């Protein structure tokens, strides 16, 4: 299924049913009087956060969602049937905002969270409701109130504790496959990963946590170059970033080049991203010459913790898992 993380849709709650104008007419009962029933209320449009949904794919083709109208009132004081509510399931992490005002209406971060985004119209009252001492035979009833129409923007931001960032081919997909049970597509060419991958890590001790690899970050990603601008939003909710660097590409003359480029892209996209805590990890330490490059990197960045691993051979990956658990515990108190 194609990963869709943004959609524009319209929703319309149900119109209320009109009230009924009716008079009781039965044999041997003179002047039966008004007995028109009320119209039913229109159905609500309700959003519900579901862990079964992972993308906004269905909204690519269906753009209009309408709830059921309320039924008309009838004689003998019979009320119209209320319209059924329309429940729309969306993935966890979806932000719903009004396209016209830009106002955020709801941020769905809790499983099974429900929210009435558009209430149905109220049903009109029948003529029975308008009888009085001065008007014993009212010949009018209320029309139902119209439903509400909203034009909405849905934006999905993945919910993950840890986000793995870095240049293409840094080994993000391999690392997430080692840390968790996720099985992303892995290949030796740029932009192997075209969608974020999400996995659950079970440490030896402590609570499980979720980790996501963020694809497509290159120089200029914040302005739309490559794939980065599509996915930078997905690390906004993370608590901790793993900055993964391919040690085999480190230039000893300029060891911080890739590290600096990625951090600059984060800053240009959002100051909040640049302020997130990072754990720097040098990958592919199984390749020849990487130990010297790793030493040059560490020397150029004194005072910062830098872990050295090989995701493909699993070297130090358990230590990385333990360090991530510790850092998350410290961040979350």
C-alpha cells in the first residue's frame, strides 16, 4: 500500500428531518387536534483513531464523506428516525485541521480516541409542539436544520519514540531491522526506502519503544530536494534522534561534513527539530579504514558521545539498544 501522509477532504453531517403538520382524524372524535411529530436529527461525522490504519490512503480517492439525514416527522406524533452517524477511522498521529481557517481541530494521539468533527442538524418540531391556548390548530412545523459542511486537511505524523536520520545508504533500514522485527526493503542504492519504516524494540530490560527510520534526507531536503520534505514532519513527535553516519564515507580532512549538512536541514525545516536530543552513531565499522575515520570524527566533536557499530554484523547493536533505553528513560523522567 502506498504511504499517503496528507489528504484534503470534505465532510458533511446529516440534515435534520422536517417536522410534520398533521391533525388527528378519527371517527367519533371531533376536533382531534394537531398531532404532527418531530423530525429526526441528522447523523454526526465522527473521526476515530485506529491502530489498524497506517496511512491516509483511502482519502486519496474518496474526498467527500456524508452522514445520513434525519427522517421526516409523521402524524400520530411519530418522530422521524435520527440519521446514523458516520464514523471515519484514521491512523494514530493524524492531525485534523480546518482548511479555511488553518485551526487545528484535533490531534489524534490516543488509540480509539473519538471526536465529533461535525454535528448533525437538529430535527424540526412538528405542529403538535406549537399548540397553545391561543393557537389550538397550528398549521406549520419547523424545517430541519441543515448539516454542517467542513473542508479538512488531514496530516499524518508518525508516533515513534526514536527517529533514525541520516543520508541515504547510511544503513537506517538495516539498523531498524536489527533493533526490531521490522523488515524494510534494503538495497545498495540511493532512496531504497521510499516510506518511513516503524518497528517496536524490546530491550533486555525496561519498556518496549518504537523506532522509525526517516528516508530521503539529503542537502536541500527542507526545500523539496530529494524525498526529505515529505518525511521531515515524521520526526517532529520523536523524543530522541539517532543520527546515523556511514563511517566509510567520512573524509578525515572534513569529518563532520555529513553530520553538519543533516543538522542544517533540520534547523531550516524546524528549530524544534534541531533542538531535539541526538545520539550520534557511526555505522559500517566492519569496513576497512573506518576505524581511522571514526577516530577523526570523534576528535572533531569532543565532548559528545559517539557510538560505533556495524548493523550488518550486529557489532555493538545490543549496546546501542541499551543506550537508547537509558536515554529515553532520562528524557521521559
